[in-house]
C-alpha cells in the first residue's frame, strides 16, 4: 500500500512521457489522477489505522503497514517501508497538498506544461518515499530525488532571479546531504550493525559514548536536515527560493519540503544520537530561538509580500526546533515533560503544513490579479476583491497564531513544553510570536484596508478553482484548531517511543 | 555422452576471453585487406568483443575454476602468469564492456574523419583492450607490465590517429613522450622490487616482505631505502596512467587533442585497468605491515590532491572535453580513496574500487557518446555550443543530466552507489577526513556540471534540431539503462565485487 502511494505518481509520470505535449488537458487530468490516487490510498490507510497490525519485528518496531524486501543484501540495505504517527501525518499532508498543487498550476503554468507536471509527479514520489522509508539508504535515495525536480521547477518556471534561487537551493541542500551521508556511514561502520535499517541502527548508536566523532556524526546529520527545515543560520536559501518559485511550487516547498527536515530529525538524528542531542540541546535551542525572533523581524522589514510569508516559515519552524531541543534535554529526567514539548513541536509542523501553503496561495491570488507583490503598491483590497481578501485575512490570522485556529495550538504547547527545560528564556520565543502578530496586522492594514485603489478596480473575485483549493485546507485549519485530538492521538504513541529512546541517551 | 568439462583444458578456458579478442583482432586485420565495405567490419569487431564478454561467463562457470575460487585458492595457468579469480573476470567484463560501447559510439565519427585509417582505429582499440585484459588478469609483475605496455603503446597511436590535425598530433606525441618516461620509471620500480625480493610473483613478494624471502630475511621486515624507492617509482608509474595529481599534467592536453571517441576510451579503459593493477600490486604484493601504512597514506594524499585540484580547475574550463579531462582527474581521486582504504580494510576498499570503476565507466561513456555526436556534427566542443540542447535533442540533454548526476553522486544513479561504497571504505579504514573532503568535492563538482546543464535547459538556441545517430543513441540508451539498473539491481554486482575482493590478498 505504501509502495503504491510512493510509486503511483512515478508510473503516471512515465505514462505522461508518451503523451504529446499539446494535449495539455489530458496531461493535467493524468497528473491530477496520479496525485489523487495516493491521497485516496492514504485515506484508506487512515481508516485502517486503528486496526492495523503494529509490527514487532526489530526492523520496524512499532510501525504499521510494513514492507520489508532485501535490496542490496551484501551491505544490509533493505527496501523497508513502514509508518508511525510522525510519518503517517506527513504522508496525509503530502498526498493532500499535491493534488491541490496540480490544480493550482492549471492555467497558471503556461510554458512547457508537460515537463512541469512530470517533474511535479517525480517530486511527489520523492517526498512520499522519504516519509515512508525505514532504511537509511532508501531514505537518502528519496531525499535526493526531491532535489532535482525542485531545481528545475524553480529554475525553469520561476521568477526573474530563478536561476540564482534554484542553484542556491540545490547547493545548500546538496552540501547538507552529502555531509549527512558521511555521518550516517560513519555510524554504520563504527557500530558494526551491518544494516542500514534506521531502527536497528538507532538501537546500536544510542549506546555510543559522546566523543568528538559521534558529535561530528550528530551535527553532520543535523545540519543535513537543518538546511531543509530551515534552521537558522542555514535558512538563507529559503526566501530566495520561495520568492522565485511559482505559486504551486511555493505551496509544496513550504507545506512539504520543509517537513522533510523536521521529520528526518525525529526519525534519524535524534533517535540515533540522543546522548549528543541532550548534550547540545542548549545550542540547538539558541539557534531555534534566534530563528524565531530573527525571522519575525526580517519578515517585518520586507517590502515583498511573498518574502514576508517565506520568512514566517523560518519563524514557525523555529518553534519546532525549540521544542525538539527541549524534548531532548528533558527526556533523560522526565519523559512526560519531554512528550509535551515534542508533541507541541511536531504539531507546529503539521499546522504550518496546512497554513503556509494556503498563505502562499493567497499571495499568489493577489499576484495573479495585480501582478505585484510590493506591499506599498497594494491597498484597499477589501473593497475591490472582498472574498479573496477575506480568505487572506483568515489565513493571516491562522498564521499569526490566533487561538481557535491550528497555528495557535502547536506554538502554545511548544512554549509551555519548553519552559521546564529552558525556563524564562522561552519568553524570547514568545516575543517572536508577538512580533509575528504585529507584522501580520501591519501587512493586513496595508493590503486589505484603506481606500480602494483605482488601478485595481474591476478585478475578478475568487474563482471556482481557487475555492476548491482553499476550502479543504481552511476546513482543516479550523478543525484542528478547535479539535486537535485526532492528530494528537496519532502522534501519541510515536512521541512516547521517541522520548523513551531520547531518555535512554542521557544515562 | 561426452563431458565437455573433461575435454576442455581449463588453461584455455581461463584465457578464453583473451583468445577471442586476439582472434578477432587477427581476423579483422585480415579481412581489412580484402573488404571494401568497412562498416560491416565494425560489426565483426563488435561481435568479437561481445562474444569475448559472454565467454567470461563460460570461463567463470568452469567447474575446476569455480571450485578453486570457492575454496579460496584460485587456479593459475600458463606458468602462473594468468590467474582465474573473480577479480580477473569482473575487470575483464568491465574492460570489454568499455570497448564494446566505444566501438558502438565511434561508428559515425570514424567513418567521417578517419577514412584512411578506418579499421586501424578498431584494430588498435582491440589491441589496447587486449593489453588491459592481461594487465588485470595476472599476479605476476611481468605480465602486468607487458599488458600495460601493449595497451600504452597502442594508446599513443590512438591519440594521434587524426594525422592531419595538429592538435591530435600534439596529443599523440605528448602522450608518447611522457608515457614512455612513466613506463620506464614503473619498470625501474619493478626491477627494484625484484632485486629486493628475488621474485616477480606478487604473493611471493608479499611473503618475502613479511620476512620469508632470502634477501629480506637478513634485514627483517623493514623499509629499506631500496624498497622505498621501488614503491615510490611504482606509484609514479601507475599514478601517471590514472592521471593522479601530480602526474596528471598530460591528461587535459591529450583528452582535448585526441579524437573524441578516443578520449571516451582513455577516460574509462586505461584508468580502470591501471586501478585494478594498482590493487593487485599494492594490496596483493605490498600489502604487508609496515609497508601498508606508508603507501596507504601516500595514496590518500594523492586522492585528496587529485579530487580537489581536478574539481577546482574543471570549474575554469570552457572546452567541454578539457572540462571532462579535469573531471576525470577528480574521479581518479575518488577512486584512489578506495585504493587507500584497501590497504587497511581490503575487502571494503577493493570492492568499492571495482564497483566505482564500473559505475564510472558506464556513466562516462554515456557522456562521451553525446560529446562525440556534438563534435562530429559541427565541431561543437565548447560548453556554449550546448545551448538549448534540451530543445534540440531532449534525449541527449536529459541523458547528460542523469550522467552528470551520477558523476556527482546523487541517487538514484549508479554513481551514488559507487560513492557510497567509497565513503564506507573510507570510514571503515579510519579515513573519515577523506570521506568528508570527498563530500565537499562532490558539491564543488556541481559547479561545472551545472554550467552545462544550465545552458542545455535554461538557455535558448536558434540552432535546428539535432538528428540523432543510431550508434550514439544506442550507446546513450545503454548507458542510461546501465546507470539506473545497476542501482536498482545492484545486489549481484556488489556481491561479485565483494567476492573478488576477498581473494585478492
């Protein structure tokens, strides 16, 4: 089943290779179906989730929907798939966002549609694969498969400085990932486990002493993932990539690609070397908090609407980093406290995965109509395009963390959960929240309120296509804002396991 | 019922691939005299090479040979000059595969530019291949050296085969002069080694160095000046063949000046064969403490220098053949990481070298197939000539992209697996710094591959579409299939390299 979720888009991409490029409608249909099938399959899995068998095999302890086939036996590499709460929530998110991105591309991407859609489908295979795999080699393969399509999607269909943004994105991620590979191979060699299975490796590596080399390995992994998250100071590719990428790609970039990093941290770097993570928790915390405050201030200073939203991604993901640092510090003493922090932190990534794509989409709606993202040129939009403006206001409130919407819950729990670990220092992050709220209000005043500008008179209001994209995400944001329990339940078992593992590391 | 295995003498079975290549060479020379239709003769050449490749499977499945390999004591034949082990079979397969692809991709080029020496080109390719095959099939310094000379001398001719092109002449002459010096140095090193140990057989050299031989016995296992000099000369000689820094200076000029199909051949064949010979000599002959520590470190330094310098200089190139020359210097550096590791962790090191040689050959020949086509179409050898290739010929552009990805070492390509095994070997042997340097270098190399990708995909061109050539498209597709399938179905190859590695010492 998981294999189907991963490879159905790839199969559709291969089929589309043989469709003539003038048949754009057919291509869109194929791409739409190719991304919808995984979503439907993911929903089926969600329905089966409570009754699904939980694996007890050492290679997939606590995972569901497990597949385990040898790949390169000689060095202990297997094609192992399986998901727990961390992975499955991400698969749901990713399979939901891809069809929406295909729809958002319709009539928006005009040039080389065939190439675009094929790359998009390959991207889907890569991201779904990362979230489902339990073998490091396989993980790395999918991790890198994401890279090339993304490079082209930004580099060919992006804005004016697209080439620069694309290669910057590519190089940052590649540097991170090659170093990460070296770190993982070092761990493989030094423990002599003879397998690249993530769980079996973690069982061996978590017992290693904190030495210079294990510290190197931890930071090799962490930096590889931190580039994707992005964690301060590895975030500088993100504003460029977001601003230059076309709207659907921005949605995917913020919604899913950043989550590859956060997921990898909870799946790989922290379970594998919890002892190092605990030792350096303060350092990671500092970077997380700097990210929160710095990104909030940077967002406030931008004149470009899209860049603001891009920086807000760095800001929100900072909460995840902070909570993760808190969890790794708390776990050895009190797993219960660590669970709170971790649950909050991971919820942030899920909420951000729903909100930020929508926000980018809202920016895109303005840009398509006014052809500018310059905040000084926009204004009075409530009077010209009221429904689009209302939608934007809604998502802005969600993004700034209004209670009752999904963004609030995660950040609030992260803050309270991190307090036992870092004391009043978490207030710095709280200040970041306030700054974020401030610039959202300022931006909304700029863009939405005020006199209607004559040059924007007569713009079309929201279209059916936009409503279809907007509705599911908005509903989920409200739903998880008032009733986060389904997600929390999904995460609970995985969080418990992870905090247990991290707790062992501190002893 | 006749039992073939009893009738056929295993000494012939062991050298069956060599015999087939020799026979093909002779047949082609003879037919060349009478046949006017040269292009059909090319098919005879290709057929011979493919037949030789298939015959490896026959040799390897011979009962006696198989039983001996399984027992850990591979058989040697012809006065212990030829050894039938997994290493031999693997490398012969790779080398013959390289020859086959080069013959396939060179068809149109040779017909267009080498009218006067049509079949000579293929005859020399066969001769070089034969030399390389002997080079990797022996545990005796003499056979290794003779094989190396056969392949080198033929290579000099190959580099200068465009007689009316001054650049090709220069390449030939330069290759010949520097190559001759390197061969002499190598031979001198071999003679010193012989002088100290009293034998040319590598296993005996190893025993002698460990303290069992007549000359060393007096001094005990120590680094005598003679041995140090011998080892150093060997390194210089082999280092020249693989174009490792600082013995790399010939490579860019020769790669640029030689006809493009020849460059394709040079970048994959002689390099791979020399790597294999290095493994045989150093792991099999000099793999004895305290020598191992010394040569491992020197190869590690050469690896670091080669990849860093190769990649940094490649960034500056505008001629794509020259760029690929520096890229191949960097790639040699990567492979040397495996060589260095093989001194300390021979199983991981050797199998990683073997796998990477194969991965590199498959990938690089695909690249050079496209380069050859661009060269023969319009003499396009500058990076700027590749503008808009994605529109002019999508197959070539996407294939080049995938090949570059493989050279950088990004999955899902065979180059990634190759790099991965090198990383593992380096980490296992304690050369973590080398692994990190290699990772950094992979990222540097993106810089110049990216330039080509950028002009191909992001720049527009007014030039008309490129008509594909059958031979070249076939090579590109074969390489593409190889690059992808060797990743997905890597397991048998990984096991094969691991088995080959186990018997070397």
